[in-house]
C-alpha cells in the first residue's frame, strides 16, 4: 500500500520537532516523522538542523528559547548534549547517550529510544531473545545500545569486534551495568564459527555493507545456518549483502528499517502522547529508500 508523501500544513500554532546532527542531509527521520504527524492529524512539523560538533549547548538553548517541542539527536551530539539537559532517563544514562529530547514547558528531558526501538523491531518480527545466545558484531555506539537491550531482555550475548580490545571494553562495561556476563572475541572466521554454532540470533551493528560500500558482508555465507535469525541494523540499503546471503541460506531476516522505525515511533510517542502510526512510518521509509536507490 502507498501512503503518499506528507503534506504538512504549517500554521501559527504548529509545534516544531527536528533532528540535530552533522551530517543530517541523508536522515530518513524528516520524511518518516512528517508522514506520521500528517497521518495522525497532528499540527506538528519535523525539520533537519545541521549543527557542527561542539554546538550541543546551543541546541539546548535554542530549544528552550524557541519552544521547540522535540529533537532527535544524532552524531556527533548524542553524548555531548547530556550535561545541558534538565533530566536524563535511566536507559539513556545507562547507555551513556541521548537520542531524543522532549521540551516540557522549558524543561529538557533526555531519552534514548535506540535500545527500546531495537527491541520493538525484533519483537514485531516475532524474534524471542530470552535465554538465547546472540552474536553481536561491532562495538561502537550502536552496539552499546543493542547489547545492553539484549542483555536486559535475558539474552546471552557475545560481542565480536574487529578491534578485539574495543570489544572487550564494551563487553566489560555492559556486563557491569547489567550485572550479567557478556562474552567477547575478535571478529574472525574462527570466532564466528565457534559462536554461531551455539547462537540462534546474529545482529550486525558494524558499518560493513552500508551505502555506498554495499558489497561487503561481515560474515561469509558458509557460516549462516538456516536456523539462525540474522538482523542488520544498517538500513541503507534495506537488504544488505549480509541479509541477502542470509535469505539465500534460508535464515529468517530482520532489516535495519525495523530499528529505525522502532526508535522513531517511540520518539513520536514521547513528543505527541499518541500511538505512532508505525505502518505509515515503515512504508514511507521503504519508499524513500527505494526512490533514493534509483
Ligand atoms: P556506531 O557508533 O554507529 O556504532 P562506530 O563507533 O564508528 O559507529 O563503530 C563502527 C563499528 O563498525 C565498529 O565496531 C567497527 O569496528 P572497529 O571497532 O574494529 O573499528 C566496525 N567496522 C567498521 N568497518 C569495519 C570493517 N571493515 N570490518 C569489521 N568491522 C568494521
């Protein structure tokens, strides 16, 4: 089904939300959130603000001064913005990064919807993680949110990272915060072979396979057993080389659009107080990515 493009009517009372980051030109959030506002009949608009590194305080000040209702925060401000907020909720404090701000009458409240959005995407796809061995590839900011969410949900996680020391640090940090052991190893064919023997879910949080270097896969086809579920948080392209190999091997796959929509839906709900039209958000992102690739 086509949902069409958002037609937002801006009036004197329109409430403003947006995204601050650098770069923001390729963000899918404006198209996704405006379609959602429009579908829900809300007098809201969502705009991109390119803001260079070092300007997090200016973003917080601008939000208060101009009555901006909500912001998503992306690279490079997710950590830097935290000291300028009035309150930060506990998931965001544990992850150590904020991706969503609500301006509640001048009080700035910080949240992180990445972890919960990721879990919403997985459960929407029918993937159970309790008690399950999960291989998480990568040890950057995205891996931190995903690993913590999985451990909190009862998964037994092994973090595999090219830079093994960075992977060990992330595993140590998450296991301290969650009070549960997180295994770690370098990212190699040998370690993958060992971990994937036991794992039933593989999550890629590395940038391998992301546009424009779409050819690469962090895992070879021969390691993908059909009873493995493979999830890639890269959403451009929606079917990464890893997901294509997994599909061809008969694995269940979950693409990065699910996490993108999951985190966006939670942010929408924080700003507006109404349930997010997730179907609309998902379709509009899929259409936009399909258009961009032609
Ligand atoms: P983010 O915050 O979005 O997660 P990041 O902090 O830049 O991004 O992390 C990128 C992740 O992709 C890292 O785990 C990185 O591995 P290293 O820590 O070893 O650098 C991983 N990555 C990037 N390119 C990779 C490649 N060619 N092969 C394997 N892993 C790669």
